[in-house]
C-alpha cells in the first residue's frame, strides 16, 4: 500500500528551487491548486538571479525528499517566459486564460479537459497515514517565509 508524502502548507511556502547539481536557484512564493481535485496546478517562483516571478507547472517540478526543495530547469522556465507580477497572483487564481496559456506553453495535457472520475468533493476526504491515523492537511500560509519540511 502506498502512503502519500505529506507536508504542511506553511512549510511549503518559500520552498527552495534547485538545479540538477543541487544548487539553490530560487524559491517558491505561492502554490496554486485545484481545490476540487486536490491537485497543485502550478507554483509562482522567484529565481535568485531575477527580479520577476514565474509560473511553473507542478508537472515540471521534482521533489528532493532527501535534502528538501524541488528540482526545476530554470532555463526551460525562463524560455517559456510566463512572468507574473506578484501583486496580481490573487487575480490569476480566477484567470482561466492564464492557466490555459501555462499548459499550452509547456505542451502539457490539461487534466481538467480529460474524462476523469474524481470524488464530488475530495477536499472533504480524510487522509490516513500508514498507521491509520488522520493526517492534518489543512495548514496554510500565504506569507513569504523560510520554508521547512520538504522545502527546507
């Protein structure tokens, strides 16, 4: 049986981004998720060498579970040039055109356009750990901070 890897929302803010060599290249500022499907869709990140924020599809990020943080190809992200004004992130949450532009730019499949059966309200589901105990997944933090846990 597979037990999901969980992290508290407050610990996901300001998660480190790394290149293939493990060097820190930036950090995640915001996580945008589909609350009905229970999926992270994309993150807003800032690279150390840039003053702008970028939208990075979740599918392009790979967790470094040993040392914390996420691996991402900075050159690929910059090539797609999906820059974001950090002050407008809350407006982008409702912007379906921007979401489609992200997925089109990276040529990623849009799961929301595919026929998938999901529970009517998965956000009300209770996650259990391997011992059968209830896992707390309701933490959140929208402030920029030094993340811990898998962001570390």
